[in-house]
């Protein structure tokens, strides 16, 4: 009985570590605020797609503009665009996602 419980605990721990590694994301930080967003012309709506606006991304020590693009809609969800968040002395990128 004790052996079975120990084995169950080990399997649960292994699954927990494997699951968290599968969902791990790279944390992107920048030492200062991004520039103001660029003004983009948003194309007319497309059935089955959500517009993901352009944003500044941090690349090799500088901000680089990433233009907007279409995301395929996930039924029952809404698109939350990626955005920068003030995080202490730095800025942290929050990846766009479906909520």
C-alpha cells in the first residue's frame, strides 16, 4: 500500500513538471518604455478573423515595429492583444492571447 502511494506521488510530480515545462513561455523584458504605437490603417473586418494590432517588440537591445496581422478566430473567445506592462525598473511583454 505504501509502495503504491509513493508511486502515485512520483507519477503526479513527474506529470506536474512535464505539464509546466510544456506551457513555459519566454519572459521578454526591456529596460525602458516602448515608443508610442504607430498609427495603422486597420483593414475592413474579415469573417472568421480578429485583427491583432501592430506593436513594438524588443529585439537585440532595441524596439522594432511589428505590423498588425489577422488571427484566426477561436469560437467562444476574444482576442487580447499583446501589450507592455511597467514592471519595476523594466517593462515586460505580455503575449497576445485568446481569453
